[in-house]
């Protein structure tokens, strides 16, 4: 196993030979998968039994648990980065994917969670000096309150106007953290150092491998909550509001409460990811919370599939994990990043793993565009 890993990975990421080998494997699997799907269209599908689902889930969990142990420190660091973006992506997916509220300032919640954790745990500021686990619910609660405060003034805004206001919110948070007026609480441009690490029993989670399991637990919790909310009455209300707010209000959905709940849940996941990020670095600075983070999280939603929980995971692996593994190619990795975005928007705009509703819409659009002579439903074609 060790010689194989050394051949695939170099000191800074994937080696050239490893990258080419992985590309060949991915292309071959995609070709074989297309053939298999084509052959399966004429075969009656066999339903998956609950026992098979349990076995697949157990195998996946076992793989997730041993994966960093097999691949070492560098890949564990990459997985930590991917996990934090998955956590943020699941939060933004609630706001944008489920509720249809375009939020470009999501990094603000990420920053609030990180700074709340820093202010509550760092002895450098002398405000509270709490342990990480004690400060965690307080930091998440502060972030939820910030989500409600953002949601109240934008209740009547939609589309581009909502995007501009949330963009301003994200910049306001960064500038407040950078300001000299709040230096006693936020540290100003010097940031906050000596942030507490999570402790489980007698073990301090102070390296990439240990933090991987904390991030994995956070992602599993956020994924479970997202899936339960998606299938709940509130989730259906979010999706109705996403399709048409006027119709949703006409059938009795309380838009005020529904929007505020969407912002609150999304903010909670963002605050959780920020709290873990602060513990991971042990220090935070205002420059770590730029607009590009919000853009990256939104991009991984689009690439993975808007509204799809599994799409968030796939999008994070592609847009965050792949560029990190391609650091060996220096600036060319960003070329791959941009080319992937362009190709995805041209050939698969619904995402790599879209939710079922969007997948059906995409198939319907393909069917209409593929047969331009087909008449719309209910229309009679008169003879010439």
C-alpha cells in the first residue's frame, strides 16, 4: 500500500502520474457507467432491500473512518478542508437550495461562529476563557440570532436585491472584525490567538487526523438534520416558497416564519463550521473571511446540484478537494477549476447529483429540446 501511495501522491498533492491514472480511471468508469445505464433501461429494476441499504451504509461509514489512517497527514488536511465546506454547503443548501433565497454573504455566519468561539475561549482577550464544548452552543446560538437579524429586514426582497443585501451583510461582518472600535473584542487586524481546542476525555483534538473525526461528526449531524427537514412539512413549505412565493402565501404558508427558519438553520450550520475552523487553526484573522468563501460555497452547490444533500458532498469533493490535490501543478490547478465550471454549466447545468425534482425537470427540458416537432400537450395539429 505504501509504495502505491507514494506513486500517486507527491509532497504537495497528486503526482503527474497519479493524476493521469486517476483521470483514466474516472473516464473509464464513466463510460462503463453509461453503458450499464443504457443496458439497464430495458431491464426491470430490482428494489434495494433495507438490509442491503444497511450494509452499504455500514461499508461507507467504515471507509470514512479508516480513510485518513490509510492516506496520511496531507490527505487528512485536504479532507478537513472538504468537510468544512460540506458543512457550510449544507447550511447554504437550506437557504438557497430548499428555500430559494439567494445568499451571497454566507461567509458572515461562518465568521460570526469563528469569532464567537474565539472571544469565548481565548485567554488573550480575557472575556470568558470557556472550554470549546461549553462555548460551542453559545457560538451557534449567537449565529442563529444573527441569521434572524439578517432575515427580518429582507423579508420582502427577492432575487438580485436579496443577493446584494446579503453580500453587504458579509462585508459588514468582515469590516466590523477588522475595525479598531471593536479591537478589545475581536482583536482588530491582529485577530484572535490561543483559541481553545476541543477535548474528548483526555484526548485533545489538536491535529488534522483527530479534527477529521470531529468534522465528520458535524457533517453527519448536519446531513441528518437537512434530510429530516427536507422531508418534513417545513421542508415542503420551503420548496413551495422556492417555486413561487405568491402561490405559497396563497395556500396558507407563513412566509415570515418560513424565511426566518431558513436563515436560522443555515446560520446554525455556518456557525458550527466557523467554530470548528477556529479550533482547527487556533487563531483567526479578518482576512480569512473574504467574499471568495461565499462564492466557493455557492459554486459547489451549483456543481453538485442545487437542493441535493448528496450533491453538496460531490460538489465539495470536486471544487475543494481536487484543487487541493492538484497543488503540484501550481497555477494550472485554477485553470482546471475554471474549465470545470464552464463545462458543467454548458453540459450539465442541473449538477452532478441533482435532487429528484430537478432531475425530472432536466429530463423534460431535454425531451422538449430534442424533439422540436412535438406539439405541446393538449394542442391539436391541424392538417395542412
